[in-house]
């Protein structure tokens, strides 16, 4: 699994835990719902500003953490 897929999976996991649909997340962020799905699947390369908008809408923040060895 590459980093884009790993980040997308984490976004999806948090979204589901919070009971938010991809349509609702799209509405909260102003992004298109198909792009939300592509980001969650790791199929869409996106910048930090969009990722930040998504995680902020989920009530989270972006942190840099050490990789597990």
C-alpha cells in the first residue's frame, strides 16, 4: 500500500466512524463527491490544501508522525 492509499484509507475510516457519507463530506468541503471517493481509494493525487480541508471537516488535523519500523 502506498502513502496515497494509506492516507485515503485513514480518511475513509474516520469519515465512517463519524457517520458521514461521501456526499455529506463533499458538501462540507466544497469538493465533488467522486473526487472524495477517488481520494479515499488512493486513486487521486491531491495537494495538502485539499487534504487539510477534508481532515478539518472531519474534526481532525494533519500531524507528522514517525513511521513504525
